[in-house]
């Protein structure tokens, strides 16, 4: 059996002298305790030294990627092909498959081979002659530095690293690097500039700010107009619709603004130029970020958007680190302070972090935001792993998962009209609606908060202790006798309405049908005591009215009966 051993100085091929000892894997390390024992197990057959660091770097990168390098291919053809019947022990199974396909050599990779490689590495200085230890260490250090530079330069995560550093507001690795933080800064500066521009030009032409609401169109219009006296001769059809343009020209004729100098106008126009340039630069940077995110993480971009995806990658450190996070961590990523504060105070933990700004969470009602953020975090974690570790660069999985989430969102918004279990297509059964309501009687006692009875009268009522009197039913008389209905409880009300009795007969019938509650009876008793004092005066007035009107005998009999009944009730009380 032959053994292929890779070092920083070159390739070494050993011949195994005693293959029976390889069967005892647990005790194989004892055979490599000293260089003498190691020489009894393996013997160096050929050593191919690298000429320079460039060749060593090329060989190392080929081995890392599992490819067969040119130098290794020459060595195998020169040495191993002569003994094709021998097996070749290697450390990488993937490399063994490539050697088997291209050179038709049988390769072996097993735990015994791994233990043998470990023993050779421990006694490498004694087994490989002609290489001093200092030279081997220097070549190892140089190869390590070269390999690190190569990986950093040609890393597939290079663009990812650039975006992360830009998001963290570090020094940009590239002038084209862009981040959500930079976009936010540009938005803040734009808002400040536009506010100053509107305020400054508003002294000269205040009506223009109310007519044109779009900031960029406002600055372009100001840039083209200059002094408001030039509005009539200026063509704004490229910037504004016809209706708005006509309104601007009309407002310029009757403007209330003050006159400004040419120097002021020139400074305002310079500010407008700055706003227009920054707006164009921001649009360009946003397009760049969108394209870069679609190239790095297309599925993540489809799920949460460009800005949220970039912030998640920045917070995790890299796309690969974000792929290692579980869905529960992705959900609250960015809300660490709130999480630890909630754990410390034993309150509810946050439901979302940076993922809250995703479009799916934003268009959800407050009731379902927690559910949607949890489902979105689960699908986002899958999308990130697919982008970071998968070989395909399409966004089919992200589009499919987003469609599922949108369907689930519609289901939640419809308040679960379909079953979760069962066929899933049948509508949920609902009970028949039956209207059940109790008839409630209006209580007029709470209408007024003013006390109707004084303290002295209350004391007198407590001494009297009036008994609650049940409302009696209405007693009707035949039309031959009197033709009117009278109740005992209506007596105090009818005294006030004697004058209106003949004019409003319908009101009398309604009053006779009403029933007075016990609370109203107490107030009526207080009124009756007042009426005792004015009793004689009312009787005299009634007699005068009767004489003036000359009523029939039936009406006089009614009034006499009412007076007698009132007197009896008062005496009984």
C-alpha cells in the first residue's frame, strides 16, 4: 500500500511496510511514538518539492477544492502508475474519486488511514530526510499567509462582506458600496434641504408650496422659474400637468410674497441643484443595492425586501452567519435590548425585530402581526440557508414560500372561515343566528339630578311612612253616563290642564292610560300639600271660568265629582 501525504514543502509518497498493523486502529499510535518505530511501519519512497510559493499555493487551493493539480498529477503518473496494483491511501475521499476517474488508480480512505496520516504528521521530520525543521516551518508560514490572502481576495462572500462593512458605517471597500444606513442618511439630508428650500422660496412665492406637493417637482419648478415674474413666460409642461401649470401661473399673478434680490434667487437655485443631484444619487444607489442583493441572496430579497435583507445580513455579520441562526433568532434579530429587558423584568418578550419592516408584516393588522412575523421568520431562515449553501442562484423557492405566506395572511384576515383539519375546502359550519333581546323599560327617575324634595319635606315624609300604592287599572264609564275616563293618579295632573281639557281631548286619553311609579307618588304628595293652601283660590277661579264658558250639565257634574274625590283623598292622607 502506498500513502500520499501533502506538506507545505511538497508531496511525499510513503510505502507501508507492515499492513497487518493497520488493522489495529486503536493501538496504531504506539507505533509512531519514536522515529525509529515509525520507520519500521512506513518508508519514504518519493518526495516532490515545490519550487516556489506560487506552486505551493496552486497545489494547496486545488486540494482544498478537491481538484487534481498539475504537480500532483505528474507525481502520481511518475511513481504510482508504475505500481498500479498497489492501493493508494489518501486523506480526502473526494480527491480519491477524481484520481480514480482520471488515472484509474484504486484509492483507500478509512479510519485506519486517518490514524496513519496522524502518525506520519507527528514524525514528519524524522521520516522526510533532507528538510531541516526551520525550513519546513518557514514554508508552512508562507503558504498559510498566501492561502489566506487568496481566500479573502477570491471569496464568494466578497460582495457580502463589502455590504456588511458599508452597513456598519465603516470605511467603504469600494466607491460603489451602498447600504441602508447610507440611504437613511441621504433621506435625512434631503428632507432638511427641501424644508429649507420651501421655507426660503416661500417668502417670495408662498402659494407654490401648496400647489406642488412633490418635493422633487417643486425643486425642479423653482429651478426653472427663478423669479415669480417669469412664471407667465416659462413653460412647465415637462414638469407639471396642464391643470397644475395653469394654477401656478394664476397664483403668480396674485401672489402675496415679498420681493427678493437676485443674489437670494441664485442661492435658492443652488440649493435646488443640490436637492436634485442628491435625489438622483439616492435613486442610483438604491438600484445598485437592489441588484447586488438579488445577486447575493435572491430568495431572501424576495421574502423580506432589499433593505430588510441587507440589515439582517449586517446584523448577523455575514450571509453564512445568518444562515446558522434558527428561525426564532431571525424573528427577533435587532430587538436584543427589548428581549433582555423583558427577561430581566419578567415581561412578555418581543415578537419581532428588524423583520417588522418587511412588507408582509406591515400590511397585516395589529392582531396578526406576531403570527405573520413568526411564519415569515421560518420561511426567511430557509431562504437564507438556500442562498448561502445552495448551488442554484434562482429565486423560485422564495417566490413559492412568499405565495404560501400571502395565502396564509388572507386566511387570517378572513378570520379563519375554513377548517384547519379535514378536507380543507369545505366551509366551517356556523350555528343559525337567533336574535335574543330583553325588553327594557325606560326609567325616567334618573333624568334629573336636582333634588325635587327639600330636607324638611323629607323629614315629614319619613314620619308619615307612606305605603306604596299599586297603580289601579283605568275605570271607564259608558258614554251615556259621562263619556270620560278618570283615574285616581291623574287627578293632580288634570288640575293644571283644565283650561286645555276641551281643546285637547286626545291628550286626556293618553294621560289616563299612563301608570305612575312609586317614586312619582312621593313627589305628588309634596305637590298636594302646596295645593291645599291654594285650594280656595283655584275653586274661585274654576267657578268664574264655568260662568264665562257656560258648559253643559254633564261637564259641571264631572268637575264637581273631581273636586269631591280630591277633597276625600286629601283628607284620607
